[in-house]
């Protein structure tokens, strides 16, 4: 497998699971609330770090998950 396409995917998955939201629900909320059209398969690829994340997608994901986008990028460091 190639090099990782994002650094936030694992943290997105962690928060999503902690909140009991599945990938389909996250994709639907992104579309309905922010007009960001991602499919469940896109969310899966982001979380597995095989797809890059655009800045507006990361912003919308952070809003849906109610988490600081900087934490998604940098973690607790």
C-alpha cells in the first residue's frame, strides 16, 4: 500500500465511534447540514487514510462531530 493520504483519518474514526455515529450517518449529516457530498465509501477511505481530505471537508466533519479541527490534524501534541 502507498503512503498515507491524510493525518486526520484515525482521529475522525475514533471520535465518530465514541459518539456512536456510523459512516452512513456522518455522510448524511455532512450533506444535509453543510452541503458536503461524501459517500460512506469516501468516509471509509478517509478513515483508512487512503483518500485525502479537502479543507472544507475537514471543517464540516469537525462541526458534525463537534470537535476542534486542529485536534483532528494534530491530536494532543
